């Protein structure tokens, strides 16, 4: 056993011996690390920083967003799963690293349901399929018709194999019965650069990131993966409205803690999360980035996360999609 592992066990033992109510009363007394398992500039990062700004005002302590990348979203997520459960290491958890990874990877180093406790979910949203403004195919029907007539000619970007962007496009591709080429990137920024330069054709990115570029006329929006048309992108049809495929995929995100975090700290965190989500200004900011705010009770949150993990695990395995 290495020195770091022994130190972690010792520190955890001390934490267990300390009266948790007294410990929670003093929490937080130093900076908090908020781990985002994707690079800066993407949807994960945008939403995490929005929450961090608000919660550090409420808690009176600095919240440092740390982009811990590697192995898709797995490295950063596993880092928090194994972190000291003292309330000072948070995970930005969402559809991709909490639900999709459970169905994609048989050797996943963490278990989303056993290794984490959800503090709360802040927002739910969609993905927006975009292309360069000069692309000849402007609608989803035109894209899929071209892809069917030209197998392997169209390319699509994602923030990595197994990411939400990848799954949204891969499932759409499978349902439409077409074959395209997946081009994984390390983050959204690099993918957008290549889409706009014409080096890759399509990108099904988080609406939270895509919205500003669509509204600014930098890229062209083809469709959204939401169940109903978005008020913020009201001219862009849903996948179901295109008449080509019957599919909806909504992303969600929030804060997760290591499973053994003391209940008083978890309870305090849930109170602060509820306070944040009840703030009309925060709700407006969330809608401003193309997402919808969520206000769920702890019981509703637990049930929602469990249902999403179980649903996507079955759906991905039934479809034969893997992250390897």
C-alpha cells in the first residue's frame, strides 16, 4: 500500500471518529474543489462555473473549479469517487459520466449509484445538432438522405467516445439506418473550430454551449434532441418533428459527493442547493444558456438518477454501443 493510500485511510478514520454534527457546523472552513471531468469551454464547464459562482456566495468560501480530464469523463469522476468524503471535493455529474458510462464500460472504475450521493440536479437540457453555415445540407432530412446515399462520407465530432455528444449522434445514425464517421476530440472548442473550418461536418453538442454560436450566426442549427421545441431556439425543430427518426435525449447535471460524506454535510449542501435553485435570478441565468432549471426534492433526485442510470444502461447495452 502506498503512502498516499495510507494517508487517505488515516484521514478517513479521523473523520469517522469526529462527531459529525460538530464537524458539519464548522464546514466549510477552507476552499472547496469542484471537479469538472471535461476540458474548459464545453457544456460541463459552463454549467459548473455558473453553480460555483452562486454557491460560493452562499457558503462564504472559495469554490475552485478544476478541469480534471482523461479517459473521457471517467478519470475526473473516479478521482472524486475515491476522494476523502469530507465535503471539500465535489463532482459535476451529468448524463454522460453518471448514466451513460455505466452502460458503455464494463470495466468502469466507479459505480455511479454506489460511489456517489447526489446533492441535487440544477438543470436539464438538450443537444443541438450543428453544421457550418456553408454546408449544403441544411435540414436533418437532407443530412440523413445524403448520408444514406453516401455511406461513410459525412463526419461528426464529439468530445470523446462515449460522451453525450457521441451517443446522441450514434443513436440518431443507427435509427436512420445510415453510416457516418465519428471523429472524437478532447473538448468542444477544438470540435467547433474544425466544424467551422469544414474539416468535420456535424457536431451534436450541448445546447448550453451551442446556443450562443447559433444565435451569433457562427454555425447553423439543424435540430435539437429535446422532447419539445425550445423557446430559446424556437426556429429549430426537434428530431421528432423532422419526421426522420423518433428519438429524444435530454441531458441533466448537478452536484455529486463521495458516498461516505457525513449526512450533516450532505444535508447542508442540499439546503444550499435548494436555496440556489429557488433564486429567480439563477433560474434566469440557467435559461439564458439554453437549459431549464430543476427543483427536485432529495427523494425525487435520488429516484431520477437511479432511473436514468438503469434506463441508459439497458438501452446502450441492448443497442450494442460501447465506449471501447
